[in-house]
C-alpha cells in the first residue's frame, strides 16, 4: 500500500514537472524564438504605439475607410473582451431587421453603387471579431472610399491586392482581405496628403 502511494506521488510530481513547467516553458521559448510576432499577438504598431492586431477585428466607421464585418459583441462593436454572436436564428425577425438596417446604411453611404451587397457586409460572425472581409466586400466599397478619401481607384485596387491573404496551403477556403492592414495603408496615404496640403499652404504664405 505504502509502495503504491509512493509510486503514485512520484508519478504525479513527474507529470506536474513535465506538463506544468517544462512543456509550457519549452513552447514559450520556441514561440518567442521562431514566431515572436505571432506569439505576442500579431500586434501592429504606428510610431511604436500598438494600434491593433491582425487577429482581432476593429470598428471603422469613417466613410473614407473600408468597413469590416458587422459585430454583435456587447457594449460596442468588435469588443475583444466580449467576443460573441447575436444568437438570432435565421427565422428571427430581429435578424431580418438588423440586416435591413445594414443594407440601408451601405446604400446611404454610396447611393450610386448598384448590384448585390456581399453577405459578409450585412451579417455578423460567430465571434464578432472577424479581422478580414471578402474580396467582393472590399471591391464593393472601393467607389465610396475613392470618392470620400480622394484616392485613385487604381491605387485602392493595388492596396486591396497587397492586403489579400491567401487560404492556407492554397486549397482551404477563399482569399480574404486583411482589413486593418488595408486601412493602415490608407491612413498612411491620408497622412501624406495632409502633409502635402500643409506644405503647399505654408509655401503660399
């Protein structure tokens, strides 16, 4: 009996050391050495300040930026501390109302755009934190962003193409657009435009 207790205790201590100390430390060390960016949350920075993560969706509401997938997280859209869905079923009239409101918002933002609206622009995801949109959703918004931001459609197409994330291995899923990278590229363009206008005004003075 005592021998069995000692063996059990020894096995418990060995497994605790392996699974509770050695394994986590080894995985942390490998992650920080081989994949430091991913291991630390795939964070994006501007001038040394963290502005987001490529893994977490962000809410963009300005008309000169591309909009992401609707979010049903509590308190405010894309709340990373309250990931979740609306839990409204396909036959729920509230879901229909939400979709209709989102359609109207898109139409008000750009009345000139015709054709079907990509489904990911009017339906929220299960997590409420999708960081990507479909290529169709990005192209649908291109005329609005070009008009309100004063950026050439050709430039926007190049930005969209450079922000495309191909499916894993090229065989699973469809290409998507990394929304935060796309909007950060736009932000840099707007900053350059602002500096150019300011310099021109100062030069005239």
